[in-house]
């Protein structure tokens, strides 16, 4: 039977939502591995960034509605999903992972995690089910699971690594083609576009992460 792997999206676009390359590479690797993909996103609003100018606008959009663009409409409200529905969970990066799934991008170590994101991450941890986090998403994961003292990587950015450590996590330096596996907490992370530089480069680590996550589902 196909493994059910959840993918939490945080919008549609690197500067205010889920990083599209990372999201699509995750979905592609999951599909190639024969997984049943369950896309989900929180039903909440966010401030839009013009991706041409990279400047914030006065417009607000809905995270769930925008995430549905990447999922081709096949997406669930995160509030309606529990760990019992899944065998594993993966969170692609993009600023949305640190703006919409938490406010780490604004508050750093003092961040608050979206209630449904924190809930499902705690449920996954309690049930011992594997979780993958890509790019900046490990920061939100660390905040949500700070009591578990997770080991993660975001690459080698010293400021972000220090913030992770101050939230109770343990940062491990990695190159873009590497993954870090926290065996104790069943967490897998990879730097992706925290390092880049291109889509072919981030694809290597993401495929390794997906394959590792699936192997950990038993």
C-alpha cells in the first residue's frame, strides 16, 4: 500500500509563500517513489510580495487558496488533517515557511508557530512518524518541537543557525547536496535554496530527503 506523505505548503512563491521549485521537486520525488501525496495548508491570510520588484504590497491573499495553485487544486485545510491521516510529513521552504507557518522571519527565536502547524508537528513527534523540512522550514520546525531539541540543518548561515540553537535545537552544517537525519526524533532536513545556487543543485538534497523519509515510514 502506498505511503501517505503530507506536504505542508505556505502559499505560492518564494518571497511570501512556499518556494515553488522546492515544492514541485518534493512532489515529483514523492510521486516517483509511489507515495500518496496529501497537500495541505493553513487557512489564513498573508501580505503579498510583488515577485518582480521583491517589494511588499498592500494586497492580502489566503495561504490555502494560493497553495492550491501548486497542488493543482488537490489540497486540504491543515485544520482538518491529523497525524493519524499520514505516514510522514514534509515542509518545503520559501519565506512562507517562516512568515505564514510561523513568524520566525519577523521575530526570530521569539517566533510563534501557527497553531495547526504546531499541533500536527507535535502529533507527528508523539506518534514517532518522520518529518522532513527543507530550506528555512527547519526553523519553524525547531520552534514547534523545541522540547524535543531537534537536530537540523539550514546549510551554514551563522545567524539562522544561532537562532535555531537559541530555540533549543542543534544545528548541523551541511552542503546543498546533503541531508541531516535526527534519528532520535525521526527528522530529516536539507538546505536547498538556503545554499542553492540552482534548481539542479537543490534537487539532489530534496530527492535524498524524500527517499530517506519514505524509508523511515517502515
